[in-house]
C-alpha cells in the first residue's frame, strides 16, 4: 500500500460527488484507481444496453484495468454511491514498472486480483443457482460482515444503495427487491430506510 501511495502522490487526487461517473473502461489510456474515501459501484452494460452492478468498491480497494490488460470491448463504468468520494489514479504502465522493481508487490497483487475475480465469479454463480430471496439474504449478510457496525447480534449498516441498486446486485427487478425487503421488515428481521439498514439479530438473517 505504501508503494501504491507513492504513485498516487505523483499523480494527485481526484474528488467526486454522489452520482458522478468516475471512469470508463474504454478509455484510451488504461489506468488503475485507488479509492481513498467513500463507496462506488462498477456497472457493466450488455449489448442490449441493460445495466448490471458488477461490484461494489470500498475504501482501500483498487479498480480499473486490474487484469493489466486494456480491454477495448469492455463496456463498464464506475459511479459514486456516497456524497464524498476521493480517489487517486495512476497509469497502468507506471504500475507495471513498479511491480517489475518489486517482486513482492507483484505477488501480493496477483493474490488480490485472484480473490476479487473469485468473489465476482461466486456472485455470478449465486445469480444462477439461488432464488432472489436467498440472494438478498446472502448479500445483506456479506454487506453486514464487510461494513456493518455490530453490537452483539444487532448490526447497523450505513445505506448508500437504492432499492434499484440492490435489485441489480442480486439480479432481480426493483419490484421484487422491494417486496422481499418489505417481507423481511414484516418479519422484523431488518429495518430499512435510505440512510441505514438495521438488522435486529444477525444470526436469524
């Protein structure tokens, strides 16, 4: 991380507000980004123009041309989810030079990308093999484990996702996502609003 921050110091920082587009994968100059503050979503667009959230990026995560290859056919972009987003970016070529000089960094980065690709693959697997209700429960559990504030079995999650975002993540319609969230509230499993999600008993989720 200290070596990556050195690259960030060279290129400087950029800031974005909620709803801003951070980058397009079809950029002529491939870059890698480090999220310093806030949350963003990576959105993929298929041939029919349909959008799907591919990944949620958190503070400290790298994103961009992570495979070290510039894919001109890829059609993805990143969008700020929170009010304050701060990122730094550096050229892919500069990052490659840094890894050539630091073999340990190259090994660590390979493991990082492998884990990220595995998580994305598992997400797609869940879309195929599990129903929408199970996918929603799985997503909320994983979100709580990553970012939730635990007080015993009670969990509070700062909510920066709309119901439409959640629907895209679990691969269902907004109406179905809303219905499933309402059912969970009726059963007193969660309390949902635009600012936070409260899980009364994590063990029951």
